[in-house]
C-alpha cells in the first residue's frame, strides 16, 4: 500500500515536470522571431484594420516609415508562406536597413504569423535556419509551414469554396492565406487575415504592394514577377531594368479566373498595383533530397543538378545551387526596380528608399551583413 502511494506521488511529480516543460515549449513556439527595425519605423498591429483579430494567432506586426518628402506608399508582405524563407528574410532585410527619403514604406515581415509556429506535416523540414553576423554572433529564424496553424483553424473541409467566387479547391487550401483574398471580416482566421490586409491596402492608399514567395525550380512560374493587368506596364519596365543589370525575371500575367490570390484580389479590390515575386528554391521542390538547413541555405541538390542536365527546370541551375543570398538579392532588386519604374511614371506618388542592399552586395557579403545584431539577454 505504501509503495503504491509513493510510486503514485512520483508519477504525479513526473507528470507535473512534463506539463511544465510542455507549457514552456508551447509558449516558445508562439514567440515571434525578433526583428530590429531601422530608425524611423513605428510599429502597429494589423488588428488596427480588423479589431476582431486582436489577440488571435493571425494578428501580426506592421512597421511604417515615412520619409521627409511627400510621395506614394509601398507595402511589402513577407511570410505569406513561412516555409519560403527568402520571402520573409527579404522583408526583414528591408525593415532593418531601409531609409525612406520620399513617400512611405509599410513592411509586414511575418504575414501568416501562425504559420511560423508549426512545420508542414511529412516534409521533414528544419525548424530554424541561422546566419552568422560579421561580429561572429548569430541570428536564427523559424522555418514554418505554408498554412495557418491547425490549432486555430481545424478541421479543414474536404472542399474549400472561395466565398467571393464559388471556386472550389482542395480543402487544405482553406488554410492558405494566398487563396483567401479578398477575405471576409466574419470568416475563418485565414479569411479575416486576408480581409485585414485588404483593408490596410485600402485605408493606407497603398500604390505598390509586394507579396514575396519562393517556389520549386520545376514549376514554370519561378524567378518571375506575377503582375495584375494594372501593374503590367510598371512590371515590364522593371523586368527590362533588371535584365540590363544581368538579373533575369520573367513576367507572368495574373490569371483573371484564378481567385483568392494576392496578385489578383489586391488589384481588383484595392487601389494598389500588386506584384507577386516568386524566386526558385530547390528546398521547395518535389525532387529534393534531405531537407535540412544546408539545403535551405545553399539550394544545392544532386537531383536538381540532374534535372537541370535533362532540361527539366525552368531556371538556369548549376553546381552553385540557388543560395539564399541570391534569392533574397533577387527579391530585393525586383522590389527596388519596380519602385523606381513606378516613380519614373508617377512624379506625384514617387517613392525613394535608400539603404536596401543591392543584388551584388547581398550575393557577395551574405545576409548576415545586413541583419542587426541580436541584443544581449
Ligand atoms: Zn508561396
């Protein structure tokens, strides 16, 4: 009897320790990666545009910097898909380095915030990736899932019906922010998040809106700008400029009938010109081998070398791989070229942003050179 009571107490104590550890991990899982905005940015929350998401897992930080001279407004969304690191790292690099001289820059680095709290099931992806800074310290970032967390959005329906159009997609897409636009203020967490972003674009009178992504090299829309018809002229000007500086970016028209995507709905439902930027990343693809931090950072994979030799990829690919510096440099160069092409055509709404690293700088110095040092403690 005594032995039973003692072992019962021991079991209870062990269960208590386990609960404590689990609660600590659970809280850490929801903690956002820290960012260190450049001087001049102020922070607000996205729930300013839809109060019902305040305090929920989809609310996220919005950073705004206004230049001394009046002009237009540029919006940069990273982290729509938290398993596409060049997307959110480009937004973080802009946030930590930009100096706005004219107009306004709004950056949302972690668009699908709850997607950073979990991994995509069965993909065996790393949970973090880290970068060395010039002083020898490190910064690490989460590698998440493309979907809104199942903890706040579950179960998923068998068929996802896009409310505004009636378009039917696989049930999994109901948790994909980039199928949820224009959203619904009283809808699912993904639909509310999408609606809040649309509201931001409308209320802040955004001129240029960027959604930053990565995709597999065997997918035809990579190293590409996907442009709404009203963004096409500016996107074409930017693609030409990029080509002159040796950066090839395809131009893809946003399909009119594929609904729910940022490049379609932002353009149809707000005054902004949308641009979705897609860069090629082998750690996204189906041909890849082991998905570890090395693959995510170097983009170097044997199977992709073979596929490239067989002519099966849509981008040039060799033993240099697709390093993250190249992918982030390409994203940033594209954003900056679009901003300058737009400002050439629109003298009143022009925007001038300095301090964002050029493609060559990013490729030669690496991301760490453009990240702020993590404060001690
Ligand atoms: Zn994506």
